[in-house]
């Protein structure tokens, strides 16, 4: 089984953080991305991410990536989740 393009998920992530598609991530673009990630993690909207919120987000990403529900994430599942 081929590994495909291992850079593809990172290229997609870069493109998501570079909304003006100039091939560079500015400090403003990075800050906007960080704010969006933080807001998604701050489930109770108190302006802080506590340990439970942080771990809950990680658990949700893991569960989403573990397509066959075997308790592990293979490289194929990881790439599918990232893409």
C-alpha cells in the first residue's frame, strides 16, 4: 500500500492558515488561526482553556481519526483525518 503524498495534509493546513494564498503566513494570519483554535477549545466560553477542555478536544480528534474504532490511529487514518 502506498503512502500517497505525506506532505498533502500539511499543504492543506498551510493553505487554511494562508487565506490570501500569497504563499506566506503572516503574523496576523497566524494570530487569527490561533484565536480560532483557542475559541474552538474553550467549550464553556470563559476565555480560558482548562485541562478538561484541552483533553476533550484531543479525545474528540482521536475518536474522529480512529475510523475503524480499534483504539489506534494508522497513518492512513491520520492522513484521512488531516485531509
